[in-house]
């Protein structure tokens, strides 16, 4: 498979699902059934997205941000990425095989626009559709609203007709600027490591500016000449230059960034509320894509507090838009430092769920409804959140794959990978 990636890098072939998932025969962590399912996934994902889609998604045009597809590259990342790729295949293929109304339009939208926001939105929509279907609902994807224009998902179970509008919210401009600062600082330190044969440990300042760069330049040169470690202190952050290669466990941390994204969250929901006015009644489902987790104090609150905080924040939305019945805020956190126990918390205005999914993904879902609750709709929404850990095994069963995801790989799919394999203990994913 290294040869295939070298061919992609050299421009001799395009990146496709066969390269991304890899030759099943070369994946030692796959069972014989896993080999079979991997081949099916490669074929079906190619058919769904169309030839050339994955290459275009990873090489977007000017001004376009492509989707983050690396988490699905099993040929590079092994078993955890294989589970993610199979989850992507399963959620789409279940809807295709069931001929769910609107899946053709979803496929058309994804093919026509291989961009980050488009991919996040429609993959989240597909996940919710499968969850609703497994809860016994009849589905329509991209239903036409009474006054025209497409919605996202309509799920009908018994006498409950649930209209769900989905939105993903990524990091704001301030955090993106902060990330650019850090990327630039780390690249600068990397150059100095090679040039002066030194390594670094400690912390970065809030804004690694020209003063800081000049200081680390001088420190690296002096350590190279004398062999004596030197501390660089800027804005209270201490970074130490030491001679030679970095020993195991050496790390650079910080700076801690934290922001209040409540206004962005409420603004995003307000916009969705306006778009759903003609639907009569709607639920708003907000997929956090790095706006709230892990960047805010809210992310560290216990589950009961999260329900209360979100309820208080959303009352102005419910007051301004009587047709909005409730809101779901959900996040996916890939944990490499041990999994958290599942938990459920109830509140008179909602509920919170923490669930562990296959592939070490821990999802938190916070559900808040208006003061006048519609019991049937609320029951469907909360069941979708509470029962999510079983979705992939159930989807695989519908696709004729017995034994669930555990039958595909020798890797324990509900156990966190070894933390030493990664730079940190967590990775926040909008899945």
C-alpha cells in the first residue's frame, strides 16, 4: 500500500477509496469477514460518490476547503480508521439499499460539491436518518417545505411527524487565527531543531510574535554552541532549548485558548429557525464541529449543568420562534486516554446523554425542548441519542453482515487505542 500512496503523491494515480481503505489482504487486523466487507465498502463508496470524488475532495480548488478525510484512511491509520470508513459506508449504503426518499438528492449534492461544509452536513444527516430509521420511523431526506425549498429530514413514527433541520458549527475566526499562530510557531521551532540539532520542551506564549522568534533563534544558536540548556520566557510562558534529539515524553504545550461561543451557537440556531418557519414545527439539530468542544467552559460542565445552561441560553430562541419544539446539541470526541462511562441525565426541560461508540468515539448529546413538550416527538429524538451505540451493528445486520463490527477486526473496537500512539489524549470529531 505504500507504493499506492507514493503513486498518489507523485501524481501517477488519483487518490481513491481503494488506496484510502487499502488492500484488505494486507490488513493484518482484519478477519476474513472484514476482508469481504472492506471490498464491498470500496466498491459501494466509489459508486456512491463517483470516480474521482475522493481525489477532488483532497485537492479542492482555490478558495474551497475540502473535507477532512484522513480519519477514514485505514491504509495509513489502521483499525480505528477502518471502523470509521465502515461506519461511513454503512450509513450511506443502508439508505441506498432501502431506497429512502431523497437519498438520490443527497448523493447528487455531495458529488457536485466535495467541500468540507457540504460533507459534514450530509454525513451528519445520513447518520440521523439511520438512527431514526432504526427507531422505527419512516424517512424523507431533503423534504420539500410547505412554502418551498428543501428541508433536511422528516421522520414519521406512529402519530409523531418530526421535522429535523441539521447544522454543523465549526471554530470561529478567533480560534482559526489562534491555530495559525501555533502552526507557524511549531514550524519555526522545527526548522531550528534541524538547523542547530536541539530540541524543545515547555510551553508556547499566547501569541508567538517576532520578539519570541528572535529569542528562540538566539537560544537555539547558543545551545548548539555551548551544549547548555537555555530557557526562553515570554509573556510568562517558559520554553527550554536543549541539545540533541528529544527523548521520549518531551512535549510542547499550550497556550490554552478558551472562548465564549454562545453567541455564535445561538445565531446559527436563529438562522435555522427562520428557515424552518414554513415547516410548521421543527427540531434543530446542531452538530458541533469544533465551536463548543473543547474550547469553552461549557465543555467541562457536568451533564446536568449542560442541560440547564443550554436551556437558559435557548429560551430567547423558543420565545422568538414558537414553531421550534426543541434543540439537540451533539459532539463527538475521540478519546485515546481511556473511555468514559455511559451516562444519562434527565431534566424537566430535556436530557443529556453520553455514549461510547465503536472506534473510541464518545458522543455527548444535549436535548432541550420548549416548555410545551410534544411527548411523541421528544421520545423519538431522545431514543435516537440514547440508542446510538448500537447503530453500526444494526446497520451491518441490515447489510447482511453478521456479528457486528467486532466480527470484522481483531482490534477491540470499544477500547481506546494506546495513548502513546498519539500526540494527545483526545481528538474532537464532528461525527
